[in-house]
């Protein structure tokens, strides 16, 4: 089982990992060794909870095909094993992005009548104090 979080895991049989030849640095070895990894994960056919599937498919990630298959290409390292680990970690992060939010929706509240009256009274008192600071002009 491939653990995503303490509560969610998927069978490794749902993940397809394939070695491919990688370009880039490596000299003549590049043409002989399949060190890059293509990881495929079919979101629609997976055993993930329905909530996860809907959120992942609605993310609009360019790595997800029209058929709902996630394709991750890992070729950061020269070692096949390191690229495999990198691809699996990137899959884990992708699925975590589809997790439902942990924070409950905040319920809007309104100030009580007494709180509104207190606020207005404070404003009046503060305004009076400022009024008393003004210069007094003698009009006689």
C-alpha cells in the first residue's frame, strides 16, 4: 500500500512505473540506461475516495490527460531509484492537494444590539473630546 496520509492509502498495483531513457547530462551512459521514470496513475479508476477524485480532476493540472490519467515524468536524478522515489513523492503531493480542507467554514456572526450601542456611544464620546480641542473664536 502506498500511504498518502494517515487515513488514505492506495494499492501499489494502481500505480504504473516505467523506465525511459532520459536526455541531459550523463555522457554516453544516457543512450544505454533508462534512468528516467514515467509514472501513470488513473484517477478515475483508482480506489481513492470520490471526494478526492472530483477535486483532483477539477484542479486543471496539465499532467492529467483527458481520460483522467496523471502522468509524472521524473528525470531530475541520474539514478533510476532516486527518480522513482521522486515520482512517488510528487504523486503523494498531488493527491494531498485534492484532500478536502480541514478547516470548517466560518459561520458569519453579527454584533449584538448592546455591542452596537456601546460602539456608537464610544464614537460620540470620542467625537466630543475632539470637539473640545478646537479653538474657540470670539465673534463679538
